[in-house]
């Protein structure tokens, strides 16, 4: 069982994950219309690129944009959640061992205490996000079972991994298998659900940044079609 889910099934998961993301990115860019979506590919590129970079940087830095400053507690929890999601699995010792044994890739790792801290912090932030979705009417009204399911899919690999590493909850093999399978499920879900925002965020922020960068960066008042 272990050889299957960390071998052929893992390869298939990576193939669908990478291929699905590539297709979604291609479809997104291909579907843009330069007049309708106001993205300049071949005209005023310098203004557009600068605007895209500024927009992305402002939103990936805590409190870097006005939107993050409005709700500081949510902003902190949001970044704790996403930093834990990205950093922990990328540099976890157990994952580095699998990458080396299955694919021959040597990868840097985090000290276990740092990985544990990030995991617990991420799970606490996830709980905060869940409670916020339930407690605040303005958030609850736009939240569906789909959103709760995606949150569960996202936190499940971290919870099961923590249980397995520290051999909590009795059956180590159960938690180990649950961790691997839920991790693969999360990767498979990314290209086909709202989890695509792991990449889509950069595309949409870049698109908006191009628009603002060109119109406010020097082309306002000119004869451009938009």
C-alpha cells in the first residue's frame, strides 16, 4: 500500500497537478482580450509590467496594501495560514526523504521544531478562518458547503501529518496513509477548484496591476482604445 501511494499514485498526482495548472494558466491568458480585460501584451509593456509587479508585491506583503490594513487580525491569520501551507510541505524532512528516494532530488529541510510551529500556527489560523466564516453574517452569506469542503481538504494533510509524526491518536499507519492520501487529494484539487488561486492570484493581480499601471502610469488621457 505504501509503495503504491508514494509511487505510481504520487507520480499520477504530480502529473495531473502540473498539467492541470499549466492548462488553467494557458486558458486564463488565452482567454483575455486586450480591450475587454485591458491587458497590454505588445503595447506600453513597460508601464504594464511595472504595474503588475507593484500590484503583486503589495498584496503578498502583510499590510502592503490598503485592503490588508482594514482588517489587521484577519490579515495576520491569513498570512499565517498561507505561509504554513506553502513553507511546511516544501521543506519538511519527511517530504525531502520521499523526494530523494522516489525522484533522486536533494532538498533543504526545516528543523522539526520550526515545522511543528508552522503546522500548529497554520491549523489555528484555519480554525480562525472557519469560525469567521460562521460568525460573521457578511461572510457566512457568501460561504457554501463547497467552501467548507475546500477548507477541510486544505487543512487535512497538515492535521493528519502532525498526528502521524508525533504518533498521536493510536494507529501510526492510519495517520500516515491518511496524510499521504489527503495531501494527494489537495494537490489534485488545486487545478480544478478555487484552490487554483495559488496561481490564479498572481495572474489576476498582474492583470489588474497592468491596467492601473498603464492608465495611471503615464497613458491616462492619451488616445488608447481603453
